């Protein structure tokens, strides 16, 4: 064992954006406050429709010079670029997908050694803290915070050459589920408002910034008690290694169906963990929950950064 694992995250695409007024433009487009974006600190946000529905989940970090690097789920990358370009009338901006750039997950006890090999200082301990190599071409972003791991953002070829023996992506995806890190396009989509998908818990929204597309619906959800459900980490305690997980989405019941498990994965000990959409009230009241076959289900915690 090398004390670390690396896996390409092909489910993400890397966009680059530059031009005069870029940050002012993005301030009116994303749910998070762009002024929080610093060279040493990335941000998480959503792009919404005017009706408040999610178009994309994004992570943004400082690139080379004044350039910004935007990560978006691969299945909505083209749509995300089109939306940003369409709303950028009056700005001289350059926004597009950079196919030679990729996102890689770096996890394990010896990640610091890998960062040093790549010429990257260790980021600070804040969620989405960032560091860059001397050329500004390679970025490390803290993801997740506990247990400490990183996303590497840069040339696919360079990262692959310097981190041999990469893990299959499906194994890294299982780790994501076990740790309770939901992803747009998997555990949630446009049918679920981002506040019900734990956008607050993942520090992806500001309620103090100026106007942005979809703000009215989002603010009303918060202040009028519209957040009735959330995504939670759950465990199926009776599931043993070698037994197939339930088919998804898997209904969750109390006296009737009240939610569903949207993803499941086994850990190294054969225990089954998942991410479920559940009513906040039922969880807070510790209502006993079970699957259709009567198997019990334990709620661990809300999904959070």
C-alpha cells in the first residue's frame, strides 16, 4: 500500500472563465457570494433557473492570473456553458470546457507526499481550501475535510503520469456515498430544490449577497419554512458482506412511505451505507424507519461538508 489512492473523477468537467467583469457577472448568477472566493479558498454554489430550479452544481477556484476554474457535473457541462454565455451579454467574457483538464480524487494517510511530488503546498483546513503549483497550472482543493482528502485539478496527462496505479472510479464513487457527499445528477436533480439537497450544509448559498437568478424562490424557501426534507447519511445495519443492496431508489417507510434511499455502497467491512432523502421532522423525532422488507435503517447524520 502507498498510503494513498488516486482516481479520476470523469463525472466532472473543468471549465475556464476569464474577462473583465467576470466576478461581477458571476455574482448575479450563482447562489454563493463570489467575494468569498480567494486564491487560497474555493467556493461551492448552484446555478438556478429564474423559477429557482437547479441547472447545475458548481465548485469555483482561482486559476492562473485572473482566470477562474469552474467544476460542473459532466452531464450538464454543455448546458452550463450555454447558460453562462447566454446571460453574459454586455460582458467580454471567455467561458468554455477545457477537455484536457480533469478532476482527480486524492485520498489517504500520505496525501501530503503526493502533493509535494506535484509541487503543491498543502491547503489549509477550511472546506474547499486551495493551493497551486508554481506555474499556477495545477490546483489542490480540500475535498472532503474529514477524513482529509483533496481534489486535484489540472492536466489529465500530467496527473496520470505522476500518480500511477490509479483506483477505478467506481471505487472512489463508493467512498463518496459512504462519506455522505451527494452529487447533482445522482442523489438529487432539478426536481429537488437545492436547499432540500443540503446546499446550506455544504456552504453553497449566501442569504446576505445581492440579487442572483432564482434568489426569490430560494429566500422564500428559507424564511417561510419550505425546507421540509434533507439528504441524510444512513446505514443498513443488518446488511452483510455479499448480500446485494436493495434496488434504487429504495422506499423508506414509517407507517407509510416518507422518503427514499437514493444511493448505496458497501464499505471494506461489508456494511452498507447510503444517502437518503427524508423528512426533517421524522428524523428529528427519531421516528423508527424501515425498508419495504421490514429491515431497519439507521440515520447517521445530515449530509454536510
